[in-house]
C-alpha cells in the first residue's frame, strides 16, 4: 500500500503584504526604521554574494554566475 506524500506549497505564493507588516512590526511599528534595516540587510547579503562568488573558481562555475542588477 502506497502512502501519498503531500507536495510542498510553491514559493510563488509569497505574501508581500504580510512580510512588510512583519518587518514594520519588528521595528516597533516604525516604517522608516524597517526600510533602513531592510536596506542594511540587502547590502550585507549583496556583499556576502560577492564574497562567495569570489571563492568559486571560474572553471567550476564556467562563468555562469551573473548578478542581476535590480533598479
């Protein structure tokens, strides 16, 4: 007898409104502080990506690692 495994929910159902509300709530309701903290986090993660990209050899990645520049 086979047991069916439930498929995980796809990631494209991300709730942007809930994520924004959560970020603001984490900053005691201050949307400016939430925006600042998200900018700091984005910069940190961008720097981390660049650092990790530098650790991967070009031969291994075959130049496939391209950063998408966001506006």
